[in-house]
C-alpha cells in the first residue's frame, strides 16, 4: 500500500492524555440460576479463642469469587482463606475489637450474592475478687469491694451481694470498662464476725454457655474493733515503802497491747511498763500521782487512769516567791507553800518579827497555800516560814524576802529613728520599769491621742501626714527621779506603683518612647527611676530637687525599634532610699513589634523530584507580625491557583499519592497589612510510558491515493521516544473463525463492533497494518 502523506504526532506532555478504546462484548444467552450464599447472620466469639467464620456458595458449579467488606469503620483483624466454593475468615486470637458487621459478597459467573453477619464477642474468664472483708471495723460503716475483671460486654453484667440467704444489693455493669469495682457498704456488729459474704456475677449475653454465665466468690468476714471497756483494778492508796500492783482490763480485736505510763504534774508522760499488770516494789513518795494504762491495737487505742496515793508524813515541803524574793518597792509578789506529804492536813505561812517572835500570816487546810502582796513595801522584808502538818508529822521551810527602793528605767519604742508612710498608723510607746506608779508627759499637740496604762504610755498617730515629721520626747517621773527619751520620726509618700504609657505597636525602624510616671511621692530627692531589661540597666534618673510637698516624677525612655525587641519585657523600677529602708515598686510593659513578612520559604518532603504514586508533604513558612495570611498556590497555564490558605506562620499541604498532574511550580506567599513576601518551588513527577494508542484519521477505511494521518500517543515523564513501524502483511489461508474475532472485554459494547473487527482483519491481510513497536523513556 502506498501512502502519500504520513504524519507522526508526538503528544507527550506533563499531563495525562486519556485515549478512548472500543471494547467488544458478545451478547450471549445466559441461563438464569439462583445460588444460595450461606453465612450465619450472627456469631458469638469468646475472647482468646481461635475461631473461623465461613461464607460458602456450594451450589455454584465453578470457582466462586469472594469479597469480604466491613460495614463499620474498622478493619476485620482476620486472615482470609479462600477455597473453590467457600471463604473462611480466621481469627487466630479473638479480641474485643473483632466485634464488627461484615458483608460477604460471592460471585458465581454473572450472579452476585451478598450476606451480612454480625460478630459479637464476649469475655468472662475470672471469678470476682473480694476485698475489704477481712478487716471490717465494728460499729463503723465499712466498704467491701467486688472486682470483676476482663468481662465483656461489661454493660450486660449483673452483680449481686449475698449475705446468708438474702440478696442485699444488686448492681449493673457499665459499658467499656475493663474492670468493674462494685462496692457494698456494711456496718458490722460483733455477731457478724466469721459470717460468709458472697459476690455473684452473671453475664446476660445470649449464646454464652450456661456454665460460663455465672461466677461467684464467697469469703468469711473478720470483724475488728478498737479496745473498749478499759478499766484498772488494784489498790490506789498504799503506804510508803510497800508494793503496788495494778491490772489493766480491756476487750477488743485484733490482739491488744498494753502500755503503762506515769503522768507527771508538768503534763509529761513517762512509759514505765508494757504488760497487762504493773508492779512497783518499795514505793516512794515520788511514786504517788496519776498512772495511765493505754490499750491499743491496729484499729485504735483507749486509755484509763488511776490516782495512786502514797501515805507519808509531810516531805519535800517548799516555799517560793514569784516572780522573785528580791523585790523593788511597789512590786507585786506571790509567796507559795506546798508539801508532798500524803495526806497533808494543814499548811501555815508565818513571818519572823525578831529573833524569837513569829507572826502568823495565813493558814489553810490542804497541801498548798499562797500569799499575794499587791504592792511590796520595805516593811515586808524578813524571814517567811512555811510549815506543813499531818497525822504522821510536820516539816518546815523558810524564805528570806527582800524589798528594795525602786530604780527607774525608760524605754521609747520603736528603737532608733522611725520611717513611716504617709497615711499609715504609727504607735509610739514609752515604757517605764522599776517604778510602780510612773508619771508620763509628751511634747505633742493636745489633739494627738494619748493613752497611759500603768507603766506604759502610748501616742497614736493615725493617718500620718507630712507635718507629723519631727522629734518626739517622752518624760517619766518616779518620785524624785526624772528620765526622758527622744525619738525622730521621718515621713515618706510612695502610695502607688509607677505607670508605664506605651504608644502601642511600632514598626521596625521607628522610634518608640515609653513614659514612666509615679504619683504623689515625698521626699523626691531620695527617689530614683531605673529602666531595666531583665537584669540589664537601660537608663537611670535620680536628680530631683527637694520639695516640701508631694510631687509626680516622670521618666522617658526612647529607643529605635528592632525585630529582636519583640515581646521584650521592659521594667520601670522606682526606688526610695530613706535611712536604710529601701522601697522598690515596679511596672512593666511587653513590647509589640510589627513587621512585614520575611524569610518566606517552601520545602517539599522527602524531595521535590518524585515518582508517580509517592507521597509528598509541602511546608510553607513565613516570619511576620501580625501573623501572615499564608497562601499556597500552583502555577497552572501561567496563572496562580490557590491550593490552601491559613493564618499562621506555617501551612502544610500533603499529597498522599502524586501524579503527573501534580508536577509544576508551587508558590508560597505570606502577607499582612505591611506587605508580602513569597518563595517558589518546582515539583517534578516521573512516570513510565502508559496509555499508548495509535489512531488513524479520518478513518481506517480509505481509498487508494487518499491522505491519512496516523497519530501515536503515550503518557510519561520524561517524554518518551516513540517509533512507529509498519508490520509485514499478514497472510492466512485458514478460513475465518469466531475465535479470530473474540477478544477479552471488561464492559458491554455494541453489536456493530463485530463487523468493524472483521473488516479490519480482512483489510490487514490485503494491505498491512501499523504497530507502535517502541515506546520508552
């Protein structure tokens, strides 16, 4: 065949070109046969078992194609074993996540059947575990616990507490619980000790074997109590030198422990034994007193006490003066006399007037007596005698009481110079000592509040003002003695924290001025204002002239704005240094720096050169403030097409499986009200040749001498090399058969396609045909 014009078109490009094809389908009569797909509608599996689920179509005469699909958004977690007419799902170890709804689709020839099954799972492996039964506290509300683990589905559990023959509590399980803890609140009595308590659990799930539906655990209860009915027996009054035996009796469980202690008059306790019986040999007078028996176990303790009396003549008689026996005139004093004899029937206090005469002062029945002198005089000096009596004898003790003339001492508080804040309260106290009736005077205006109370005189300055600054004098007179003290008071005003005023957000390169003001301060010549960046000093101002009243102080800090100043914390620190009393107050402001987008970048991970089908993540970043509007675009036909926008410093775009269409130039642009900045990246996608086709225009049926165009098309990147070749003429003497025209097909065609194939075959034998023999990258 001679062709006048032959045109070969290379149409490879960066995008897929889809070619059409004519598919041939023979419409043959089909016998209608309905097959049965066998699959149980519901199955129940036990957690931990190995289980199989079979879908079969035994009536199909040929091999059946099976497809399992899940109707829930979860995998099947099973392996598939497919045979000629059945498909088996194998669950090696059944777990809770195997609960699912599956659809089995079976295709026999042209007939497709579907069957649905619901998989349910249960687990009930363990008997319940009881706790709290072995340490119940008698008379108190106790909580026993029944722990059921690994039961599924837990919402179908019923839990019963059984005491004796009665169900005392019934509870239901909760969904999605690996472990369920059911409490039972119980207040035991002594009669409940060693009685049985049972926790019975039942799983109400259809299909569970009857021997696995119910599990129960029983335990005998142990009722405990702290010690009670504690008492001490034995003789509580003994003679000096005899033996003492005391017994501590108590009830309680678990095992009781005993501790004996002696309670001293000063409140201290001394442990003296740890047995039930306390035995003291050859008792002394010092052994008299209170004894305590403490009975304890793991649940608590109880105590009982007994007072032991040692009968003896008066011993260890003492006489004391409080606060002391050396007094100043006008002092008060208490003279006390006490004896440890048991029993002491009478105590007498006397004073020796001369070497032989004794003057009784006071007497009392009992072991103690006290004499109180409100204002001691010189005549009270002398020898004071204390004598104790009882039926076994007597004992005497003496005290020398000395009263001297007073000596005056004055103390003015606070000590040293006082620094007080304006508006605060100040109390000046003048304390006199060594004089029973001191007289006070102050150099203060009459309107000031003054209060005298015995040896203390107090001046109250409420709402201190600047005019209260000065020297205060307190003068104390005691008889012929006059003592004065002075105190200097300084007043300052520092009522509020400083205030920083900022112009607000500033652009990089602008001049920013920060103003710090502190109001109503005094004295201004003692103030300093420091501008700080962390621990670094930026600026200091400390020169202000003296003023007799309060003044506002202001400091200005100016600087050129830079990006590094973003979020910097600038502090204005105001210091008052007044006589060793430093006071610091601060204010701070965080800088807000605005700037246009910069440092914009776009990156592809893992690489910008990909193979078709690989995944790729594209990251788009830009630095700006306020935060940029990020736009990721692709250049298509010379124009930018937006793919994704976001507000923030980064935009992430992911392609799970790239194709040739995804190749091209991508642009990342960040913008805010101050400007924009962009970056670009070229993505290359490589793919082997595919969808190769040969087309003849205007038709494959041509007349000799007619022009035709043969077009070869293939899709790939890089572009392929394409070779079009003419194959030799096909000769065949065999008659045409249906097998020469039948080709495999996947979809329905039209009946007229048969004719086109027969004509094409006939012409090929006569004139030849063309084939795309090579196509490669």
